[in-house]
C-alpha cells in the first residue's frame, strides 16, 4: 500500500523587535536565526531520505521565505501559495504587545475578549484547513507534500485528526504537540485517505505516535 505523506511545517523564527502580535500583518520576515532553523530542519528531512513532490505555503512573508529555503535545499521543489494556509485572523490583536497574551498564558486569544465580527473562530480555522488538507490528499495520492503554515493552524489540523469532530481544547492549545518554529509534523494517510498516524520532526527528535495517540514516556 502506498502511503500519502503530508508534512505540516511551521515557519522559522521571525524578526519581531517590538514584540507584537503580528497575525496577518505584512512585513514580518524571518530573522537570521529563523533562516538557520529552517535550514537545520531541511537537513533533518534530507537525512531521513524525504523528498517532496510539491510545497504549498501561506502567502505571509515568514512562511513564504521558509518555503523558499526548503525548496532550494531539496532541489527547487515547486511552491504554490494559498490563502487556505494563512495565519488565524484576529484583527483586534494585530499590532498589540505580545505581553497581553503572555499574561493570560496564551489561553484566551479565541475568546470573547478579543472577538470582533470578522474574527476567525477555532472552528473557522479547522474547517478551512481540513478542506484544504482533503484537497491535497486527493490531488497527490501516494505523494510527499509539504504545507508551510503557522503554529495554530498546524495544531488545529492535527487536533482534528486526533479528535475528529470535537472542539479543540483552547485552554491547552500550546501543548506538547504544538510545533515550535521550523518544526514539522509528518502525517501518514492510507490509500483510501484514512489517517494512519503522525510523527513530530523536531530539531530534538521524539518517538512516533500512532493514530494521534501519545506514547508513554519512559
């Protein structure tokens, strides 16, 4: 059976000297450290023998720059930009100090306090990313595809696979499965599109977790 493998990749660290919530604001690019992080991740992918058939990326600078680094190192893989991988839209927070969210333990950005008429809810993000993930599976059966996106989107995609149809635990969204900058999650799907399991590809490696369940730590 030929598996389809989809790599959810978070962009590298960004240059954010004012320490603000950037969301979809333009002008937030990778820092030098962020570029190095992405390069390190790609070397790990290459050491595992991973070859990509296509890269889809959020159009935001930090994600697009990460995708370009991945593409160049792995042999100029074709890049396609898509708004389906955009960062979450919470306009009331954009440009505000990150200290606002840190003080709340990053547990309330989707709550009523910051919600406006045009804000995205967690459900909105899950629906658009789930739809896009299904499209990628259908378009690239048996392929190896990278989706370069943002932390919350990636965690929401994984949550839906782990807990189909259940509301995400927003109080604990940034758990051990939340990707750090320039980290990846390999998703494996069977010939019928069924979810088989996932593996974190970190710059510090962790063991495989089958079908979204956690392995007990020794």
